[in-house]
C-alpha cells in the first residue's frame, strides 16, 4: 500500500510539472484523490477465470531548452547506475546514451532539478505489457529514406539507410520466476519500416522490416516504484545520428509552452523559449500482476 501511495504521489507531481491546469497553491493536493484511485484493480474471481500476468509502466517524456543540458549533470549523481547490464557499455556511451535508476522517494529532488532546467512533460504514455512481451514507444517518424549513423559494438561508425518508418524504444518485461513483484526489463532502440520491406543491414535474428540498434541496448531488474531515466550524455543536433533523433528537436513539440527560468536572485520574469530542446525519458514501473 505504501508503494502504491508513493506511485500516486509521483504521478501527480509529474502532471504538475507539465504546467497544465496547475491547482491553486492553497488547495490541498489530495483534494481530488479518492481512496479507490489508490487501490489496484481486482482480477475476475469467477470460477474458471484466470487473470493475465501483466507488467505496467508509465513513460514520461520531458523536453528542456538545449542550453540547459548541463542540468542533467546534476541529475545522474542522485540516481544509480550499478543495476544495469549493457550489450556493450563502451558503444552505449559512444552513442551518447546515458541511463540511471531511481525510486519514487527521490522524486522531490528530481522534480526540483528538472523544473530549474525549464523542463516540461511533453507526453505521458501508459504501457501494459503481457508477461515476456514487448511494446514500442515511438520516438521519431521518418517519412522518407535517409541514412542514420551510429556506433556499432565493434566501435566503428556505421550508417544504416532506413525509412520510411519509425524509430522507437522497445521495452520488453518478464516476471522473474519465484520472485514476487520483480521483473526483468530489456530496452533497445529499434527502427521499424512502414513498408515492412527487408533492410540490407538487418541482423539475421531481426524481424523482417526491422533494424535493432543492439549497441545501445540495456537491461535491468525493476519493481513497482522503480524508474529508469534515459537521456543524452551531451547535446547532439546533427539530425544524422541515432542520439540526435532520440534526444533532440529543433524546437519544442507542438502544444508545449516552454520558458527559460531565471537564475536564483535574477529579478527578470521567465522568458518564452522557442529554440532547440533536449529530450529525456522517465520509465516508471507501476504494477506487476502475480
């Protein structure tokens, strides 16, 4: 129950960070939360029924002004990096990917650092995964054929000619047998062709029409209340490399009102911002059905 209570608080604060319909500061933050909202849904108890084994995630996509990318340097130290397993750590870092693990109890500090960097929640996505199944979080759409460069596991720069289709973050989760409330999560960037045609660069084990970027893949174990934070090691905006598609945009997404937050002691008002932005992804495990 404490874990569910933390998740409810965490989700509310993420919504508040987005700047949409912020409550009056004098209004209690629990006013619109009912006890029933905190309780897990009950599986069907009818004779012969069997509840599906599912793993639930909430994904929060943040955008912040590119000039504030160094704010991420203050975020990584409050998170943990030891639980991760990488296909190739050196290639992962060479592709300018960074990832770390946290729990909901540190959200207040994380929230403060994101707000100070001018971050906004661009999108929130709920993922419900059947045990041992995967789901794709769309990151960018390619409307024409183009070449994207990335660092392979042997350390070389490779170019893949892909498109049209989508770049996505593929998340696969599987319950760990014998361990209640714990799952193994595998994550990797992947391109999926909208034409479902064969791509010459595909490894033999890939599905037709797909190109997995295995050099940027990683795995970890998660329980409800755990989250991983995925972002860039540095700002890249060349529009020809894998990290530039995952972590940068030339301007804030449509509908996102962004401001530059004045530094402490500055008397100026926050100024609207329309320049390039950095993206980061927070993936929260909310429930594991046993």
